[in-house]
C-alpha cells in the first residue's frame, strides 16, 4: 500500500501537458511575436505610444509612485529569538553594502526596467558582479538589454532553461539544441514581467489596454488640424449676374487668343471664382453688374474634437492607473470621487511594488546571498522593501486609537518609527506598568 501511494506521489512531480508550439528539445521565445487581435501593435507602435503626453504622464506617475521610497534590503527574519536572526541581519546588511555603488544605482535601473516592462511585457537586464580586495563578491552593474537582443530558451512545457543573446551579426536563432549551444544561465539576469499568458515568459504588454484609445486619439489629431486650417479664414460665396455673357481672358492688359486667332473666353462664373481666389491677398474684388459676394462664417468651436481628446485621454488614464479621475479633471469635481480614485491607484501601486520587490529579491539579492554565503543560506535572502504602500492620515489613525483606549508599548516604537520614515529607536528600558486602581471599596460603598 505504501509503495502504491509513493508511486502516485511520484506522478505529481512530473509535467505532462505540452505548452510549446513544437516538440523541440528547447524553443526560443522572443517578445516580438505577431498578435492576431492587434496586428499593428508592434515594437515600433509601442515606441510611438511612449511619446504621447497622456501616456507618458500616467506611466511616469506609476513609476514615481512605485519608486518614491527607493529600494532597500530588509532582513527576512524579524523575530529576535530566532536562531538565524543575527545571520539574516548580517546578510541584509551585506546586500545593502554590495549594491551601494554600482555603475548605475539599482533604483535607476529598476525604474527603466519597470517602464520598459509596462510597454513591452518583459524586460531583461544583465547582472555583472565583481570581487573586492576583501574577497567579497558585490554588484558591479546591471545593464538593461533591448528585447530584440535576448530570448528565452524553454522546454516544451514552457519552463525557462536559460537565455540566449544576439549573435555577433545581431540575429537570434529560432530554435536550438541546448546540448550543442551555449545557454546563458537564468540567474545572470534580472527579469521583470507583470503578467504571463499560458506561462509564456515574454509576458503581456499592459499598455495594450489603451491601444484602441491611443489609435483613435492619433486619428483625431490630423482631422482637428485640418478643421482649424479650413476654419481659420471665412469662406466666400459668389453669384454671377443673371444672363452674364462669356468674358475675354486678359493678361498683362492684352486679350489672350486661341491658336486659330479667336479670343480666349471663360464663363462669368469662372471669372468670379478666379477673382474670389485672389481675394485672400487683396482687399477688393469687382464683378459685372448684378454680381453678389457673401461671406460664410464658420459655426462651432471644434468642441467635437476636444471632447474626443478628453474621452480618449480619460480611457488612457483608466487603462494605466485604474481610474480616470486621479490625474484628470472630473466633471463633477467631487472630492469623494478623487479619494476613491486614489484608493484604486494605491491598490495598483501596491501590486506593482510587490512585483518589483519580488523581482529584486529573487534575481539580485538571492544571487548575492548564494555567491557570498552559500546555497544553503538562500532561505535567508533579504526581502526588498520599496517603502510604505499606502497613504495614511496618521492624525486620524492616532485619534481613533486614542478613543478606544489603545496605548503604544515600547516594543512598538521601532515599527512606528519605520512607518513614519524616522530612524528606529532602541528601547532600553521597559515601560513601568501603571498600578491598577482598586475599586472594590467603591463597589462595597455602593
């Protein structure tokens, strides 16, 4: 019975459903695949989207919100009674020192990685370490790479085996045999993705959510420009005199003749049209008796185009930030709507912070921990902290706690200081307990 159960458990350690398109020993996956739903959503289009004012404003709002408090390693063990508490703190301190002075700061690199991931679905950055004179292995640099210069090597189940880089001629192989080709190890890279589809490591570009709104906004711009051009100067409307005859064509004071010697003539309507076309550069125009000229004023202010801009910008903000009110102007101007919108955005920012923190811990801090302290200490890899994920009104919180009789104990001071962004205090003496009042006598007297 035990062997039967063991055999069934062994089946749970295997993978059976093929996830790849082929049956290669491995397959190359890059982020430049064709999208049947949006065939024009290609790398070039995504580069153009990055220069739209509303897209830039909303994405950079996310970037600034996620990285406003920087990135720092925090010990994974917080219980001082834990047997590995001291070592965990030591590893966290080492990771902080090891990432202190790279060529580009970790925060600057991760801002770029975050931004490109949002636009492209995935971003790969190569980690390069160096050994100090003391024998420590620290971070030298993290260099983000263009998506077209790297690709994932996966098995038929879409499990990542490693990565390949562009050849010397700048091209990537379409499929390889991992036993015959060099594959760069996975832990040599920082790889950020926000969303996967069927475990495909190239990820899903979140900017796709606002693709249609961006396209419509882009199509509206030349239409609005043409409307302004044609509406800037009032139109002229002329009516030739009733029964007007053909008129001779005169140039430089001389009548123009045809090849047979007859005078060249035009209709009165044609002559009036030519006169009105020259009216733009002249202050007067003449015509035969009975000719009338009117001016057509343009009705409207182009509000239809402005409304289109407003609607599409609102859709762009909603797709990126989760709510269109946060950085835009709401029609009602209700403060409550703004507060609700900020709550939605904060939830989105918190999610992105968690994704970045997990990436930095998994790809950077773990590598430094394993290389310097050994693989058996990988479980002590410090967490990556990106600061507080929520806005809080500390005055309201303190008032609420006071009303319910809550008292802050000395052991809470360090945590409270961290929340407030202050240097954590060290508790040296325990707070003396207040003697409880004896109310038994009062009860007897009653």
